[in-house]
């Protein structure tokens, strides 16, 4: 079988994937695979902003490092945290000055900085409450102008194999195909996995529909090291709407600008558990405090209230959130609105070094699917976009340095047929229910042990039953694999306690 050859395949078109492409040498042949349309990714959903030390008179690298370590419970990779913090401001300025990203500015033209939970200083560069979308759309424009980059929309990487230093990829693509979809085959010396998070392994998540952990599953089955996948972050303030699997996030910045968390009696309660930091404690701490308050009151009803602030200030800083909440029937300038914790982010993932490289030569991982160790056990707000920028640039620099000169247009490689029996329905739903019961904010070890036993059965079924390799099969295999790794880690951690 002939595989069309590229120098680099980038899987995922969020900020990590696109920023990698923009920093690669212009004569490299680059293939970018976008699972759906280019803007459907967690990057585009990021509201708060990018954390970076832009005001050195009132802030410092040391303070940013300290805040990151405190939020991460000192389980961070300190070397990579230093890389993140010290190199980050240069990439933020590059977004503004080279790529046209419009951050909110002060009258003197400098970047206006806000504060979020866990930060001791104002250091969040933002574009209202749609920072991720602003960055993503501007970088997309830039990458679409590159003649050496081919983007395939609506494409799912189904299989990834390696032989003789070359990666071989089976891609199910819908792009410009009249009859629906077909398998297409590509190969490259280097592969960058920038496939985002694992939110769809839960019943409720702030993640987009494509966040099924595909890159993690592919890397795991290729032999890459997966580390700390059970470091799952639950955001304390998703809009409380149990009708929708995909929950609308209420940015950390709303609390950063003075919003109060209220219990079912419409009373503030964080001061009971966190007398100094109150609502500005890190996300995992706030979520855990909410669970304590839920147990105390017997109610899962919580509210967020910023109505004591000037209405024009609220609308000006959070226009998208204001309109979304208004659509749900609440005017946040006049009244509290309901919130509840929800799966939000993954701190673990495909383990990489300070250059974004895995233990498999030529395989890299960037963004949420990677484990750089910068977040530790809990991510500090707005460090994710910074990580996406810094480490994807470092990946590009490493690929540029280690490139080969293989100019072949195609390579022959045997790969088995993707045909097979149809996948039974209901597996993904069962996985989500298991995970929601087994590990929400803190592990339920009894449910985790029962759940892991069932997940092992599902994993064996999916991997050995000869099902047809479709998009649904790939995502199901990914979710089962991710659930298996997470619950295995949870049980292993319990056994060590």
C-alpha cells in the first residue's frame, strides 16, 4: 500500500497544533489533521486568557512559579515550569505583534492584565472573555497562508504505526469526498499529537465534542509513556444545566473580578474553608469545598453572584458569558445564577521532556494531551494556553534541528484492512456513567474497583472483536483506553495510601 509522504504530521488544529506549524521551517512538508472544522477545539473555548509575567514592576517569574507550584501541590516538574514561565512572555508578545491577536489594552497601549483564582498578581492577558477563540482564529488565518501546509478537515486519525523510523497513519477523511468518507494513508518522519483532552469520558464536561483522548490512546498503543492520567481537573463553576452533556464554563476570571460563591441558602461559604483565599483558591480546592458544603446542607444547589459589581463593568469584561447566561434565563448583572463543578481539564497525558518529545523518537505531544509536568496535580488558571504556546514552539525547534532529507513522495507499507463487523451501540455511554460514579472530584474507590473490572471487559471486547475501523470505533477505543488508565492509576494510588 502506498502512503503519501510528508515531513511532519500534526494531529489536531487547536493552538498547540497550529503554533507548532507556524514555527516549523517553511520548506518542511506539513500535513495537519483537523478532526472536525478548524475552530472546534478546546482552545477556542478558553475564556480567561494567558498567564504570563508582563508587568515586571508588580510581578516576577518567581511569583508565577510559586503560584504554579502551590496550585499543583508541588507535584510539578520544576524545570519545565521554569521554561514555561520564563519563555512565556515572549510568545505572548509574539501573538500580539506578529500574529495580530487583539488583547485588551490599557490607555497607554500596554496589555491589560486581570487576576484569576490561585494567582497572587494580575498577570492574565485576555481578549474580553473569548481569549482562546481570538488566538485560535488569528493563528488559523496565518497557517492557511503557508504554502507548505496541507490541512485536511473532518479527518480522524484511526491508526498510527512505526517502522524503520517512519510513522504510518491511517486517516478516515470526509474532506471534499462526494460519497461520504474514505481511508487515506500518509507517512512522515515526525508526528505531533495535539489532540486535546479527555472530557467525553465523563457524563458532563466543559470540553468540545471531539475531546475523546484519541492521541493518548494512539500513543499508548504505540508504546509511549502515559503519566498521571488520573490528574483530572474539575472546574467549580460550570453553568448548572443537567440537560446538556457539554456544560458551559463560567470563567475563573469572573471570581477573579469579585464574584461570590453562594450555597443553596444564597449565602457565601468559602470563608469557612478558605478564610484567606475564599473564592480565589485554586480550582480543585474550591470544588472540594463545594462538596463539603453540599454534604453540610444536603443540597447540590450553588450560585455565583457578581451582581454587586457595576453592570457595565460586567458586560464589558464578560460579554460572551453575560449573553450565554442571559439565554439561560438569568441576568448576571442583577441576580445570582446556578453553577456546579464539572470535568474540565487533564493535567496528565503523553509524557514528554522539555522539548515536547516522547520516549518514541520522532513522536511529540503538545497541549492538553501531553504531560509536561508543568501543572502538577492541579492546573493554575490560564497556564494552559501558555503551555500550548511555549512547548509547541519548542517542538518545532527540535523538529527543525533534527529533520531528515528524505524527499520521496510515497512510501510502501503493509497495513491491514479497516473493514469488519459494526461496533455495538452503548459502550461509550456505559463508560461515561462508570467514570462519573467512580471519580468525580475525589475517587469513590468502591465504584472505581467495580468500574475498572467492567472497563477491562469492554477494552478486551473493543480490541479483539474485529470491528470496522470507523470514527465511532476510534473514539470508543480511545474512551475505553483512557478510562482503563485513569481507574488503574486511581486504584494503584489507593493501594499506596
